């Protein structure tokens, strides 16, 4: 469920997880029109529940494995 809506801006180091304040790597657009940001840990923890209420999920967790 990624990239199905209008493109979203890439996440930056300034984007913070709504649960813990760590850097966000996932943006969840809700069916209700809202938006939530999550670190990889909290996205994994709440993945099943979020997918039920999300219209789109923009996942950039692949950046965590980037060997630059």
C-alpha cells in the first residue's frame, strides 16, 4: 500500500515519531485524512492495526540499511 496517492515529501531527520520522538521513517496517511509518523520500531509494533485505517503508507525504513 505505498505510492497509491499523490506523492508525499521524503521524510527528513526533522520528522519525528509520534510515539517516542525518534527519527521517523514511515508516514501513515489515514482514511480520515490525518497523518502519523513512526520510527521503524513503532511501525512494526502497530503495523496490523495501522494497515486497517491507512489510505497510504510511505515507508523509508530501507534507509536504515543504507551503507553510505
